[in-house]
C-alpha cells in the first residue's frame, strides 16, 4: 500500500495523483514509524514531490488491522495535502 501526499499545495486542487507505484521515483527516506517508512518521492507524471508511506507487510504481517484503522481515519480527512 502506498499513500501519496503532496509536499506542496498547487492551490488549484485539480491535479490527480496517480495510484500506481511506477508513477513515482523514491528519492530519499525522510522518516520512520513503527511499521512504516516515509520517503520523499517524485511524482513523474506531474513533476512534483510527494511523501510516500511504505509498509513492509512481509516484515510486519500482523499490522493489517492497525492499517485499516489508519486508512479509515485518513479517508475522512479533508485536506489538500492528503490524496
């Protein structure tokens, strides 16, 4: 699972960020969580930088319920930097 969060706000809100891994190029790791790492990445089609949360499900197979809860909370968020 990958979450793309724009690192800058274009103001128009009309850009659609792709939801395929090949549309992004990981640049550098910028943070770590308990079960995830956060990467600065380039969204190639839009030529803009985003933050990507990477989850290693093989290393942490028992975190699926926690991930579901986090996704449910994020789905209710209404912010231009969360897509």
